[in-house]
C-alpha cells in the first residue's frame, strides 16, 4: 500500500513538472535582440512575422559605421545620406521613443541588427491585414493609456504586443512635432525618387495608415526578422 502511494505521488510530480515545462515552452515569446551598439529590444510574434516591440535607437550601422547626428536644422535638411536625431534634440527621449531617422537611413541594409531588416511596404500591409483591417489595426498596435499617447488614444489596447509609442516626427526643414500625438514608422519601399513609404498611427484614431513622405523627414524605425 505504501509503495503504491509513493508511486502515485511520484507520477503526480512528474505530471506537474511536464505540464509546467510544456506551458513554459508554449508561452515563451521570441528572444530579445541586441544591436551593434549594445541596445537591447523586446520582440513580438504577430502572425508569421517577428517584429521589434520597441523603436530602434542605434546611432551606428550593424558594422559599427556611425550615422550622422544632425541636430541643427541646416544640417538636417541638407543631408543626402543616413542621419538621425532625438526628438527636440533631447537625448532623454532615447529610451522611451527611440531615434528619428531620415529616409536615407532605410536605404542601408545595415541599419537593423544582423538577421533583421526595415520592412517593405508590403510587410506593413501584411501586418495590418493580419490584425483585421486598417480601421482597427492601429488600436491593436498602440500602447494603451496616456503615458506615451495623449488622450483620447482612441481604440488603443495593444492586443498585438507591438507597443507603438507616439514618438512624433521631424519635418524636412528641421522642426519637431506631434510627440505623443503621432507615430510614423519607415518602410524600405520608395515612392518615386525622393519619397519613402511609412506606416502611421494617430492618438485620435484606431486606424493604421500607409503613406509616403520625403526622405528628409525624420521618422521612427522598427525592424522585422528576415
């Protein structure tokens, strides 16, 4: 009788361990990634794609080549190669919102960590389609609450885990705008000679939209896994 109870207890322990281990493997999300500079980013699987769940904040390419820091407006609007800045030229925004990059930066296959890339327009469209449609996808991509977005932050529930912040933009002439109101994230797809496609989110809407702006604008970058 004692031996039977001991056997039953042992089997029960094994069953619990198996269940816990199985749940751990099933629930574990994609691993964090690190760029050349040592910045670490959370990632999230959405459908068949794996995305960064934070905006890029690297100041170098993945081979260590420095990206031009264009703080003053004159330097910014005259750049014809990769450039970045912090919102309002304030580096304290780095961790929360990442950097703003001009469109020329996306021309380089080396801006994202090795094994990752700037998404094409079609990859943004695939993400939006997976989430249902463009009218509601924005809410599922935005962080909820009012820490990173102004009220009303319409429809925001971050169901996708993408965790988009209202990082604002930099205009082509060098002025900054729309922190906590708007997020515009580059694609790698050009539109004509001087424009680049992007995906946009707005604090007053639950939609996600695709549009294009001049490469001299400063927008955020999210990388997607190869």
